[in-house]
C-alpha cells in the first residue's frame, strides 16, 4: 500500500503518514509542559543523566477526520512504512523505508521485501531536511570503507558544513541486510504463525528477531491502546513495519525440475530460504562472543528452508546456529588463527546462563541436538569443547531423579571435528558423512508440512466447498550447529542437514528430486552463507565455492584468502564503529531513552470502554462434547457405529453441540519405526469416520453439518476439533501445538497435542495427552504433565493455562493402587468409591502433585482398561493388567459446567472410549454497539479536550513563556501557570469550564473545599430571582441543584423541579436573618469563622477590650423598631429594606479585621438604592458574623450621605476609603449598584442587635 509522507511547519511541526484511508500524525511537544498531560508516572532511564524521555503526540484516524490542508509532501517518493522513532543528540527522528524490492515469495500472497533506502525525518527541527539526500549503495560487495560500509557512497565524515547525525544508521539500514513483509509475520517460522491471519499484528512479533523493536516499541504501545477496529485498520494500512536482519531469497523451481509436479497446470514450484539473525546479543565478530547472563548467544541465527508446490503442499524445516554458550572472549590480532581465546567465568558461574539458553531453545523448538564442529587439535577450541561438554552433562534438561529419566533427556551432543574429517583426499565432500551421526534425530524431529484440503459442508440447506491449509506434521526438535565463528563450517553442515530433511520429506511422498533441484538448493545456501558472514565478519563466507558448486577450485581458494585478509583489516580497524552503530539502533547506548507517545483522546476512550464493557457485552451458553479413545492401533472400528460414543443418549440440548473435540491415542501401532515419524493418513481416515457419524446425527435433528476445524497428530496421539457450520462465524485465532515427552523428546510415543481457539470473546483450549505407562510410574506421569503444561506453547508465547476454559482428555495411564484380585472383586460389585479412593490420579491431585486447579466429574462407570478385545472381560493374558481408569477428562475454568461423564460400549479395542458433555458460558461483544459507544465517547472527549491533539492548534502562550527556562531539578515539570497546572491530565485548563445548570443556580458555600471528599452537600443551590438583575459569572462544579427557602429548610432539587416562591415568605423572618445575634462573652466560640468563599480563616481570636457601647449615639437602643424615615413602597415591603444616609465613620485606629468603605462620587444626596438580600447560610443556631473583608474590588464610587447635624460645611472633607459588603448577601452581585451590602448599610433597628458585641482580634 502506498504511503505518503507529509509535513506541516506551523504552528507546530508535525509529520503525517497517510494512506488512501487513514493517517498517522506525530507532533513533537516542544517543552516538557505536556509531560503532565495524560502521563501520571515518572520516567527514569539508567544512564540518562537526568534527561527525560522525548515526548510526542500521536493520532491515528481516517483521512476524513484529519485536516491535512496545511501539510505538504516531504519527498517525491512514496514510503513503504515506518521503522519507528529514535532520539539522536536530543532530536527525534521518524525512520521511514523509502526504497525496497521484492526478493522472496513464501506462499501465494506472502512476499518479503529487502530494504534499500531509509529516510530520517526530524520531528522537532527543520535543520536536517536538506541533508542525507545522497544515495547509499544498496548492493553488497566486498569494497568496504573505514567504517565497515560500502566505499564511495554517502557523504564522508567531516565533509560539508553539517553532517546528519543519523548518517551511520542510514548506512546500516540501507546495507541490504534488512528485510520486512507486509503480508505475514516475518519474525516467526511457518509452523508458529497462523495461516489464516489477514494482516500482520505488530504486537505478536518475536522481539528476539525484530531489529527495530527499540524504535517501533512506542508505536506498538500506542497501538495497544487503540480499539480493536482501529488496531485492524492500523495493521492493514502497512504503516508499521517490522524488520529482520539476515537473508531471504526465493528460487523458482520449474515444473520439470520440481519433485512435486502439477502436470495439468504446469505451474512452477518455489524454494525459499529465510535466515533471521537475533538482535539479543548482536554485534561484530570480536565484539560479540559467547553468552550473556540472560542466555543470549552471539551470532544466533534461525534458518528456515521452505518448499511450496502449486498443489498446496508446503514444507518447512528449521535449524539454528549460535556461538558456544559459555562466557568467552577473543582479542583481535593481525595474524589469522592466532587470536587468543579467554574463558572469563568459572563453570559454576556459567551454568545458570547456559541453562537459560537451552531452556529457551527447548521451549521454542523442543528437543535439541547439538552439532559441535570445533577442532580437537587447536588448544583454544579444545578448551571450549570441554566446557561445552561439561555444561551439557550438567544441564537440568538432561538430569532426572528416576530410573527412566533417560526418556527426559532433551539435549544430545555430536562432536564432529570438521577440519580433521575433511583433511583427506575427499576434501569437503567428506563432511556429508556427518549424516550417519544425526540421521536418527533427523527422523525423530520430522518437519512441518501443510496441505490444502477441500471440505464439503451444508449450512442453511446449501452445499458449499471450503479450501484451506491443514497442518499434517509439525517439527518437534532442532539441530543447533556451531563452530568458532558460526559462519563457514556451520553453513556447509547446515546445507547438508537441510538437504537431509528434504530427502526425508520426499521419501515420505515417494518421489525424488532432480540434480537441477539440488543445484538450486546449494546455490541458495551459498548466498545465505555469504550474507550472514558479511554481517558478522565483514566479508563473504569462506568455502562458499564448495557450497555453491559442490567442489573446491583454485579460484575459490584464492577468494577465501582474499576474504581472510579483508576480515583481518575490518575486525581490527572498523568493527568498533560498526558495533557502536548497532548498539544505537538497538537502543543500548548509555543515555538512550525511547520516545513516549500519547493520545489525549483515545486513551480516555479505551479506559471508558473497559469500564462500560457490560453495555455492549452479552453472554451465551454453548455446548461442548469431548471424547477420548485409545485405539490400540486398530482400524477395524472405522466402519462400526460410533454413535454410542459421539452421539450418546443425553439431554436433547446436548445432542448436537456446537463444538466436538475427539482425541485418539495409539492411532498407529507404536513400533520402533512408527514412533520416529508421523503418518497422517490414519488420522485422516478416523476424522472422516467421526465426521460422518456427527453429520448423520445432525441430519436426524435438523441441524447444520459439522466441519473439521483443525487436526493435529503426534505419531500415535491425535486431536481433531469439529464445529457446526453455523458456528464458524464466531470462531477465530485457531492454533495448534505439539509437545513430545518420550525418548528424550525425539520419539513420539508419548506427548500431547493441543488446539486452541476463540469462540466469540472466550478462549478455549483442548489438550489430548498420552502419558508414561507403567503401574508404578505415577511420578513419571506427573513429570510428563509438567513438561507439557510448561513446554507446550502457542503463538505469542501463550501457554495452556492462558485460556478461559481448558479441557484435558486422553490416556493419562494412572492406575488403581490395589491388587488385581481386589480390583476385580470391587468391579464385580461395582464399588466405585473404594476404587476411586485408590486411584493414582485422584491421590496425586489431592496431594497437589499434578493437574493443580483442575476438576473431574464424578466417575460413574467401570475402569476402561484393560479388556480382552471384543468382550467385556478384563485382561486374562499372562500380563494380567490391573483394571484402571486410564482414559480421563479434566476441566478448568469458571465458565464451564460438566453435564455428563461416561464410557461407551465399543469393544474393538482394549480400552473403552470415554465422553463428556459441557455447558460453556461464552461472552459475545456487540461490535456495532461498541463502535457506536466508542464514537460517542471520542466526540465527547474531543469536545472537552478541544485541539489538544497531534493535529490541533494549541495555545502557544505557556510554551513560549517557558522558553529559556530550565527545571530546578532534572525531570521535573515546569511551574504551573494561570492556564495550566502540571498535575492536570490532558492539558486541561486550571480554571473550571463548568457552567451552572441555570441562571438561578449558584455554588453551594457548604460544599467541602476538597471536591474529592464525600459529602451529602450538593454542588449547586437554586435561588429564584426577582426582577431584572445581572447574569452571574460562570461557576465551578457539577450540575447538582439545591433549593433554599428562607424558612430554615433546604431540600435537594432536580434542575427542572419547582422552587420556593420568595414572595410568599414573611417579611419579619427575613429581616431577622439579616441581623446576626449578639455575641456571648461568657462562652466565646472557638469555631473557625468561614470567609465569603467558604474558606476557613486560621487566625485565632479572643474577645477585644473595645465594646460596642462606643458606637455612635445615633444607634437606637434595642427595642421595638422605630419608624423608618423613607418607607419603601408597600408592594415590596417584604423584600426591600430602605436605608438612611450613612453616618460618618468614627475616627479610630483601624484593625486587621476592618473592612474598607467604598467611596462615593461627589454629588448631592440621593435616595438610597433599594437592595435585594438573600441569605444562603441557613442555620438554626446563632452564628457570629464573618470577618468584614472585601473579596472583590468595588465597581462604583459614591460618597456616604451623613445626617445634616453631622455635616461640616466649613471645608471639604477627603473621600472615605472604599467599602464593600461583608459577604452576608450572596446575591449582592446582582444589585443595581453592583456592590455588596455591609453592616453600615443596615437600618438602626438592625444595628441595635450589635450592642454588647465584642470585636475579635487575632492572637499575636
């Protein structure tokens, strides 16, 4: 898919990668202001010198949702994807693949591209836009410059006024040794990846072979936070690219030369070789040797040979190479072969790392056969061989506690002195003699084989044909080959092993290969050896002439001499720079910190979707039937009626289950020849017999036909899963896996086959196992279970236990610990309880030694082993096997319930088949409802966040204010401002944007100051207005309403509810509440006094010596109200209180609690303004008045009007200080005068109540 690289310069530099349908936009945040946005954790990097991770905003959306009008094309060539982001010298670069060519086609629709050119585009600076335009040689040669790269290409060091900081990285990535695929997972071998995956899931890649894992990880983390639909869109876009390093090539094999021909079509076959170099301990020849503490070895390469034919046959064989897994080093030298080897750790200190390495190999590939090609004559190599042998002998994979532990030895060693064996007249041709030492393991390991199969099914009355690849065989072991450098000798021997595996495969097919086919095979392996040697040592491989042509010529010898001299130069003078570049690419340099990406909108949406999953998720019950049968190698039951076993007489709801899993053991006779290889023909015959029985039963009940979902076989054990045709739409991610346990993990006489799937949104795993035989070998069986449970893995390293529902079925071989006579008697009287109490599996499970947390239903049938064939009589042979429940079904999961558990009367084997039925609760997600909710949440969050996105235009004020300022401590966010607070997520403003529910709602002053404190108090109170008054300012909080009446009650109220009519209240009750009660001197209150905004003044107060008797004489004594000089109109008497002209302020020293008085304009006395007063603090107890402090500047000016007797007309007096209200009136902002009302504004009868009060002063 074509990808365009677009850039926008203003107001923020941003780069967009766009396809025809979607866009990925990245924008660098210029300061650390945004470190607080959507990021609540600190970032610490070892050796980072206090420098935090660079941060970028990212957004992935459809092109319709992204405004690209301000973007321009960054270059004329379309990109092939991005390798990720990297920080170099403080600048963030987006790495984009600009040039690539197809070099391999594994199967139809699975192509591999080789990278020729990459671009580094800076996200935070335009200084490098004009640099790095010259080309790097995409074709590997042996002309190497002083940095270990191609000579004559690229800008030299020190040339030009400015050198691009990523020049060395560009040379490395453009060297032609990196490959990627947009069609399949290139980091995994064919056996480990799902064949039905439509797109490459970037998070399922094998990080051990993913060379851009450090750069792509920020984008992988971003992808993990996307919704499933957006994940699929991002994967399908091909924007994210996964790169391996190594070799990939496909050679076309004409139909005339192909061993598997297609005479009708005449289409050619193909042979592909893929080598994946590990990045765990990557480096150059003398800088990366041996092993590290995590079990990673230098020059570890997985090489896979693939043959594909147009008939649908696909063969795959994998082998590995790697440095000797001990801690050793080798110094460079000017003479070839004279570099001294130093072993740096003792055997005891080396063993843990050695064990980690082989445990990882065993987990990934199964049994390991080590092929050591080191010399027995060179002292350095002899020392390494001795240590290698010692650690293999002491490996826990080869050490057991029991007599039969030999069967659990998973490492074999073959020492083959390559130089000694090929020194004679036969030359390198004698190397093929190694096959006689490894042939047995090659037969036991087998190979991966898949074939296309056709299935006819009927659904909804219509017949249709399904063509799909079916796995026939799986490879269950690996050869690990090594020499000193794992280059020349190793490549030649691996070529021989690859040919041996192909010959075994063709032998099973009873066909042969032409000489032309083998010439193509050898040529491909020679190219592989050259490519891997050039990566590790700097030149092509030695002995490649023999590998390519099958003989050694003089020209080949001269070429080897030239390569050796070139290697010496590069290893001594260029490897250090190359090693530094590799470490930078992999993020291993001191101070390197990965880029942090965040999306302020999508992260919130995913969190909300997870919290509200119940809104789009529903559950449904499905039915499952499982059956296990040890066939004893017989085939005479193929034509018998299997319905008593597969279609038992159970409840009608269980008659036609959605899923049927059938496990067979001893499907073939386990002869010494059979146990070394797998014949799928026998399994396919039984699968057809089972399918016919199921479909006949489905037709009787009017149900859809069953189709074979997947089958797997481990020599004698097989597992097949059938599903109803109408259930296929709910099933996805079907995978299979095998695990051998018998005879050192090479032979398939014992082991397990597993198949997992996802039914809707519930994961289900079926495991059929054939465990170790023998009456007393219950500990061996326990060990078999542990080997299978730990070692059997699916894709993404998923184990058996990583599923919602797990069902084990098979011949577990646990016996009954009683004598034969006693068991026979108990069976005769059907005393199942006594038998079960002595059952080995029951005893071991109760002791917690096997199958932990699994459950088994109550056994209601007689022991299923061992019968005389064709009868119901237990074994009467000389061996006289004790009857036992060998065939069992176990389950684990909170969502599964077992309904039936019984045996079926089929007598053509010495075992009886067992079946079990289950009800399984699966969860189904309504994708339409989920998508709609996701879209609503997205737009809702987008409206709140605004343009705080990668494509948005943000306010620049805060960023500009912080330019040039550094944090007082590295890693700390910048200081907060009036607009931003560093602790607020997603760049939210410091001031709340919440609007009141209506104009009649105000913040509740009784609400706690901490919004997170639980409180019954609502956020808003509703106060009905009278007449026309100004709109209140925007208030903070959430829309919770409260209605206040002035009769002393307050009730919660909805926004649309009715409120108390203030006109109906008594005038005297309101007037009383305007005046505070007198202060009780004998019992001063220590309760803190709240301010107007509800905050508590922390000042301690004591009664003052100043008494209110010093108030002016114009305050009348307490008694009946006096006649008002200017009574208000009668209609407003209940709401209005007139005021007299204000008296002059007494001249005395102001106190800290005094409140300034507002000045008035110089004018003639005017009638006082009529004010509304509403008291929001309703309390039955008398409260002291709050301190008289001004909370806002005055809006108007006016002079107080004094009584005529106090007016001094002799001279002009200076204006009084400003005066505002005390905050007793919450509605003062709505007054005509625009100011609050103070105690000086009260009527004489109101002020009368203040007599006898004491003024509170702060305690000094």
